């Protein structure tokens, strides 16, 4: 597997960015620090975080 970002493009998309998918793999280690598996992480942009679309979380915490 590749450890670098891979871009794919879907021709069925209405907009240019709608077809882009960003996938990363996060290693999961066992107790002896050997790789047990991988968690796949999907993003809709190149940012390395999830952007909360609405500010509902801070309101719920109040």
C-alpha cells in the first residue's frame, strides 16, 4: 500500500471537487507495538482534520 495521498476523480460529478476523495490509513498497534491493522480515514479535502459544518457542539456543551 502507498503511504502518500492518492487522488481519484469521478467523471459523473457535477462539480470538479465533488469527485475528489482523500483516504488515509492510520496504523493500529498491538501491545508489542507491531502493526495489527489499519483504520481508514476519509476526508473531503486536503485538510488533516474534520471541519464541523455547524457550530452545534459548542452550543450543546453550554
